C-alpha cells in the first residue's frame, strides 16, 4: 500500500458531500459579505469636511499636493507597522498574554490548533484536486502535524470550559452561544479523530503510526467488521459538523478571528482623527473612513468603529479596568460595544437595499435596537479600555458619536452640561458667564500679554479651568514664577484666549468645537504663535493631536522674535536649516511637564529646598495614555531633594481615572462610588504624604475626594508646579 493520503475511503454519494460543501461555503461568504457590507456603510455615507477654511490642508502645513509627495513613505511605514502588530498581537498574542498568561496560552492553543487544521484541509484539497504531493515522508509529517493541532485545539477548549464553568472567571460572560461554540469545535475535532481511528481499525499499515490520535481511537473497536460498518456514519457525522461550522462561522463570535486582524492592522488609535485631513473624514469618522449612514437621528459610526464592533469577543477586559464600571455606575464598555454592534447590524442590513425585501419584509422583520442613552455620559474617555483590549477595541470614540446624536436631538442632555455649552458659545469658556475674569488668574504677578504688544517666542496657553477655577489658578501662578526663575521669555494671549473646545469635542457638540478651532487657530495666526505650552493635558492633547495638522503661520526666520503683529497673509516658504542643526517643527505644543523636564536637563532650574515627604504621582489620562508622557513628571519629582517617590498599584498605562474627563466635570452623575475617592484611597494606601498630579481637572477632583474621604489631615494634593516651585524657594503667591 503506497504511503499517501486516502480520500473518501468507503464513502459513496461523494457528489452529495460536494453539494453540501458548496452550500456551506456560499453561506459563509454571504455572512462575510454581510459584515463587510455593514463596514462599508461608512464609505457609502460620503465624506465629511472639517471647519470652514481648513479643507485641503495636509501634514506639516502643506497643501494637498505637498502632502501627497510624502504620502507614500508615510503609508509604507504605517503598513509595515500594521503588519508588525498583526504578527505580534494577532498571531503571537502579545496583548492577550499581558495580564492573563493562562488566557493567552488558551487562546494560542485554540487559534493555532484551529488554524493548523484549516490549513491542513486546504492542503488536502490541493493534493486531491490539483497537485499530488502528500506522499511518503511528507504525508507522514503532515499526519503528525494534523494530530498535534487537533490535540492543541482540544486542550485549549478544555481550558476555556474550565475557566468559564468551573473557575468562573468574573469578567467572562456565559451566554448560550459561548458554550455552544466550544462544544461544536470540540465535536469537530473529536469526530475527526474518530473518523481516522475507525478507518485505521480496519487497516493499520505501519506507516500510519504517525497518526497517533487515530491510532488511539482505533483501539476502541473490538472488530474490523464493526469498524467498517460504522465508518460511513462517523464520516458523514463529522462532515456535517464541519460544514455546519463553516456556514455558521460568520454569524457567530468566531468571525472576530477575521475582523480582529483588520482592526489590529488599523490600530492603534491613540487619538481621534485630525480635522480637515485628506483620507479621513473630519468629524464623523474618527480613526479613518467616512461617516456611516445611520438611522434618522441616530449615531453615525466610522469604518473603524464598525470593524471594532465585529472584532470584539466580549472578553470583559475593558470592564475590569473601566473606572465607571468598577465604581458600579450604569456603564459598561462591553455592553456598549454589544449594543452598538446590534444597532449597526440592523441599521445597515444589506438586505434593506433590495427593494423587494425592503418593501415586503424588512420593516416587519428588522428592528433597530437602541443604544442606551443613559450610560453614554458616564464614560470618562480615559482610554483604559483600549489599553487592555487584545485587539485594540475602544469604546470612547464610538461613544462620542452617540453623544453627538444625543446633543443634536437635545432632549436627554443634562441641564448642567447644556448650561456649560451655552457659556462656551456665549463667553468662550464653560465655567463663567464672563470673558473679563479670564485675565484675573495671575493675581499680583505681571504676565506678558502678546495681544498687547509683548514679545516672546513661547506662548503659555493657560486654559479655561486654570483661568477660572480658584484652586487651579495657583499652579498657573507657580508655573509663571518657575518660568521667570529659569529666564524663559513667554507671554499669554490674555483676555483674548478662548476655550480650545475640548469639552465640546468630548461630548459631541461638533459644530461648537469647530467654531473654537477656528477661533483658536485664528489667534495663533494673528499673533504668530508657533511654540505653545499648556497647563491642561486636555488642551495639550487636543491642539497637538486633533487640530488640523498644519502650522498656523510660517516658521520664524533666524534671529527674529515673535511679536504681536499679524503675520503676512501667505506664510513664507521654510528655509533649509543650517548644516548640522535640527529642523524646528512648524508648530510645537508641549505640556508644561515636558517643558519643566527640558529646563531641568539644561540646568536652568536647580531645586535646592528639601521636601521631606513621601510623594505619589497620579497620571492624568490625557497626558499618559493619550500621549505616552509618563517619565517627564516623575523626573521632575525625582529632581527635588528629600522626596521619596512611591507608585500606586495602578500607575503609568494602568493608572485609574480621577473621573473628571469626558465632560463629567459639568454633569451630576450618580454611582455607588466616586471615582476620585477610589483613586485617592489607593494613593493613601501607599503611605504617601502628598499626591502630585499635572492636570487641573485631576487636581480639583482629587482635592475634593480628599475631603469627602476624610483624608485631608493625612494627605495633601499638589500640582507638579507647586511642588517644584516650593523646592526652588519661590515665594507662595496667594494672589
């Protein structure tokens, strides 16, 4: 007997098998088309423009033609980075192993076991129909590998069953589909071994010993005649299970194995898409793609959002790190994604585009489920969900699209939030019905005003919270004293400074946000601002990452100091930098922690007054997770003599949100716990005397939490500027 693959041994009516196989494959592709069609609803929705006057602006301030010249190298780098993520995060499971090694190993066994068996099936088809190559030693190794993959898949499924139904991992949901899929996959593998074992019980040549799984099953049969009798039934049972699995695949959570690599390739999504860039819809398509066509009054999700919905497997990692879900508030990132997926599947059902189906059946059979409007305001947009998701799914951007729809509808928006947005519209800030108070924050300090003729290269963007909130004003004054101590020439925009639009952006008031973008960039252009430092990480992130990617004016000629005069109507063409000199970015924006680090490195600041205290640092979400600035504030703290820096259990990328982001500062939201209290108690547990942060929102939230948690006698909250100013021996200004 030749050493080769045996096909349809003892099987008649092979035509029936191929007929059923054709049907299952057709159903598979129909289901896959359904998903892709839903994704492409974003493309069919048309492009959306940015703010007036910002269209056609490319990267680094060039025109569309200029941007196109650098498009291919950039696209190539992104493609390589995407492929690298697919390999590391998709095939090797880098992110799924993080924090749960057992889950990573289980997933690897299931994924590679299933993939190996699928590849084996494809190779068998090629061998049978096209090129016969499974013979001799090649076939023996092939049989051995298939059995190994089968054992891997069974082992992974057993671990999955144990974790779900014996260990009962809290973050895992246990729906009927979850158990059904595990049993179905296990049945496919076990019946495969049974088919092989039944055949080997009839004829077992020595060279078949490589099929060790089949050999084990063959020993269950007491006679060759019995095995030969039951073989066709076992074979057809296995075939029906496998063909049914193929047909069911795109209609189950298994489809994530196809959607996840696409989402991983498109990842990461550190920030929403910029306004006005070619190749990305300006607003309704964060992360790429044009806005989807939603139902009347409903949210309009982007292509990237729709792919994310298909990639999610409801693993629950997002819920375990979500500050809102952890505080027992009525919000769950996983539940939101599930609701959004159901909504988009119904809203963009491809059958609805068939006239007959739409008129006769679609309206009666299809209902568009509602995305719970109550839960969407609890999201802090902290980005923790994206940080832990193995396939880069984040709820914060799709939630903004739902908020946008709610803002447009208007009837279910918090009165406090409505008032804040009205103040922003009327007075360019969400805090006070006044523009005049913006200039009162310096107190007795003299601060240069670029709008009144002062000259400086660095513009200090104070921000609304820092300008209007009494507590947040103190770090701003400390920062001014630090800059003066370091001899840094700077100025502000005084009373003419406006809100950058962060609150409008986060809560989905897009029109108001675009108005603030135009006002802000108009100020930058009018007063020649090319170097900006901000108090708030929210302002820093928004201007750096979400404003149009261009400089508002041309680069500063050598030797010229920026003045308050308006720049020429057409920005000058950048001159080539001197030989050996680093090119200066056309527009630079930094958070103050980054500037303090630079000044310390240059020796412009020398902390000398000891601060004998144990200090812990709270990472602001928009400084840390959004912009990866973790070390700069810690280096500043370590430079202070006498300070002992300790870390909270949740720090860096794993930091807990204070609860002030995502527009929550302007809403009354009820939960079992206050997010800020959860964070401040974690800080107190470290034994720290001082909690330091670098965000005005965090400062306000944590200081309130110290009081409500009755920790004000043992724990103090300070801004990084305040701590450094004390060590520099700078007098406290009560203003």
